[in-house]
């Protein structure tokens, strides 16, 4: 579990409270995950950890090579017709296979 090792590393580096805040999870949830006793969806937790902390890069058709965090940030932004690049990004994100909203 690569994401779990990343989570443990960030807990040591940033502290548990910061990690809880970054991921939007409770201290109980974090404890259960770290102790490998979490009853919920590990896929969702893996996605949260990866989105928040991974330095992996993805290829964006508009921005080129960007971090996973930047990709997740761009996906979450609402449509804004005031900026041509935002329009291109919004359109690209709607059909992107990395967009979590496009997954069943």
C-alpha cells in the first residue's frame, strides 16, 4: 500500500492534526487507517491521501505535466466563462478519465 506509507510519512512530517485537517477526517478515522482497522472504503482514503500529498505527475491536455494535487484542484473548480484557460480546463476535466466525478 504505497498511499499508506505516504500517509504515515506525512503524519511524522506534519503531525497528525495537520494531516487530519488536510484530509478532512477525524482523529479516530486516521487512527483506524494507520492501524489498518478502518472499516470504510480504503479506495476513498487512498484517493484522498494521493490527492493531498502525492508528488506524482499526470498529463493535462491544457496545462501539460501537473501534479496530482493540481489536477484534483482543477477538477473541483466550477465553470467560469471569464477566463479562456478556465473554459478549456473545465471542458477537458469533464471528459478526463482522472476526474472522480466521471467514475461510477
